[in-house]
């Protein structure tokens, strides 16, 4: 099949959940013999990968720079409209013209939209292509904002996030049946879509990872050590890690949690440097090799309080045989069993007790990690998942 994929973020380098999911999907489709074209909005104009990804030699790829910054005037004026600037800011007339030319020059079988932020281009697709259009919902976006709103104690912030959630919800529900098929990552998201009235074909396909890339080496890991890895430009990640540090910084530096704690990821704010404590708390920026970073640490913490979809970093951590302590929200959609292949902790007491046990019982951590790897091998192998995606394509063509 000839497949066009649209993304709102350039997936190279693959240094975050969204790029990893997109990159693995493309790798799987190319491996099955499909011809893939990728058109990506790039909101990081001056950034390029340190090394050229070999996948680029196997696809047709075009990256289009876009400025998504919103001025204060635009943000205030948006309050008096019914539009969601979170979505509108990804519309660019130049990119639409690029897409138009691509559609008129090529005859695609499938066009896949990776998330709601490229949905504004559905109109030009429908006018200029007979391809079947598949929407992959990386999460149900308005639910993410609803959960964020519920966590806020400040009345104005709660009201504003609720306003954003309502607008995004209206947009999402209007789109619901305008595609030819939809893919979600979790049964929870499927249940929501059915409740909202979806009538088009719907498939639940989990995140797939290339297991050949995940090579656990416990001789390299620093036990006991705790770590967080994630992009802090995604609000649920930032909210979660701030909650964790606010509650456990003293325990890690002066209390009974005798383990080093590492924070790494994309777009970590400068003020996080204030959390550093020599020899105890380490705030990294973006690491050169995320998998090597994970390999060198022992216990992953995922303190998500809001969010949606399936967390790529958890699947990756499980593939690396890491003992993971996560909230139920963080582990949502993954077929985990508390105490077998993950540890679920939903409040400060549960998190504290879980960390205390893990840093004093290395055998227990290793046991959890090995079971986690087995789960990923069974349910998240990218080759199996991509074959299921291709079968779904065939069912709607």
C-alpha cells in the first residue's frame, strides 16, 4: 500500500513518546513492504538530529517549519471566541499548500493523521484525495485537560483549563465520524469513543517497540537509584514530577530514602536546577542516549496525576527490565498486574512505601523487571502490532 502519514511534530530524533511511536510505526510498515511518505510540522526550527536516522533513506520525508508560539494578545482575544488555540496554532497555510501539492502528485491508499493537532488539514485531504483516512488518537485530548483542571486548587487556573477542555471536546466530538477508521491505544479510550457515539471502524492497537533495541545490562545499573525520564513541555509530566519532588525531596536528601534520584528529559525548566543536591538529587537536561540512561539506573518512577492514552516511557522501561513505580493513571492501558510486573502507587504513602521497599530489596526489583520484560515481549512487539495495523488498513480500503 501507498501510505501518507501526517504529524504535528518532527519524529527525528526519536527522543520522546510521540516520535518513538511514529518512528516505530513507520519502521514496521516499511518492513512489511509498504511505501511510506511522511509530512511533518516542525515546531523546533533550529534543531536537527545529531545523526541522520537510517529510516529517512527508506521513506519520502518532508519537514515544514512552523511557529506555534501564541502572543499574550492572541491568548486573551481567544477567550472571546469558541475556538481552541491549542489546535488552531498548528494550522499553517503554507503547510496546507505543501500537502495539496503532495496529494495532487500522488495517489495514496491510506492517509494516517497522528493525533488531533493535524486534524485541521482533513478538509484539504478530502477535497484532493480518495484515500481512506485513518485517525490515530494518541489520547483523548479533552480528557487530559479535564484531569489537569481537577488537579488545580487555584480557581482561575481550574476555570481556564476547564474552558480549554470544553473547546477541545467540542472539536473532538465534531470530528468523531469524519474519518474512515480510527485507532486508539487502550481499551479505556475505546470505551470513551463508543460512549461518544463513534460509528466508524475502530481498532485498539497498543504501542509497539523494537525489542532488538532494548538490551538490559544490570551490570551497568546503579542500585539503588530512582529516576524520572520525560518531556516537561507536556503538562501532565511536569505536574507529576513537581508533585513528586514537592512531597519527597526532603526524604531523598535528609530522610530514610537512601537512594540517588535523577531527572532527565526534554525541556526541563531552569528553575528545576534549584532541586539539585550534591550527590543526592541530579537534574539532567536531555540525555544523549535515553536507553543508556535508563540502563544505568534501577527504579523508574512515573508519578502521573493526569493524562491519557498509553505511556511510551513505561513500555520502554519495562522492555529494559526496570522496576517501575507508577500511578494508575500512568500505567493506564497497559495490561500490568500490581506487584507482579509493576508497582502501583496512587498517593504519597503508597509511593513512599513502594520506594522504601524497592531500594532495600534488590531481588524484588529484579523480579518485577523480568516480568515486565515478558509482558512487553508478549504484547508490545512492534512487528506484531504493525501487522495488525496493516490488517486494519486492508479491512477499510
